[in-house]
C-alpha cells in the first residue's frame, strides 16, 4: 500500500523547475516577515524520500494541520516537494544529484502546520540522515 502510494506520487510529478539544493529560497509569512529554515540530509533513495514525505505531510494534511495543495517535481538532478498555504509557499524539500536533501521552510506565525511539518521532516531525518 505504501509502495503504491509512493509510486503514485512519483507518477504525478510535474515539471515546474528545481533550484540548486545548496540554495534556500526566500519565503514571506503573511505578516511580511521572512523566516527561512534550511536543513540538509543525505538519502539512500529518492523514492524512499517521496514515501517519507508523502506519509508525513499527507497524513498531517488529512488531519488539517498542513496545507492540502502540493506540487512535486523530479528531474535528473533533483526532487522537490512544495507545500502551499493558499498561494504562498510553505515548505520546499529538494534532493540534489549528490543525494543531499535540503528543506527550506517559511514560518507562518500562529500556523499549526509549522510544528507538524517539523515533525514530518524529523521522521525523514531519522530514516535517512548520515554521519
């Protein structure tokens, strides 16, 4: 079931472009403040990453803790997941060709999804982090 969900996620990946995994994007919170969190992890397999993100973020979205809208991209040099809050980017995770996962997250003040997103990313870290 989980494998089928991960494969389904990969099947719907759209070509929206991908920036360097070494570069964090600038996101603005609704109040105009900008807060960026960038985290890098090393992964074994981008398919396992998609499974981890799908299970973590989709599960939180179903509980209403994270935004429902998402856009995914997989290119030869990376994989990206973007979660949006309305028309605003909320979280971006990218994997470069070197296998490093970079997570850039904007902190929406008072938005409950921030904590849920952190927990989901931490689960990925526990599974995939390398010394």
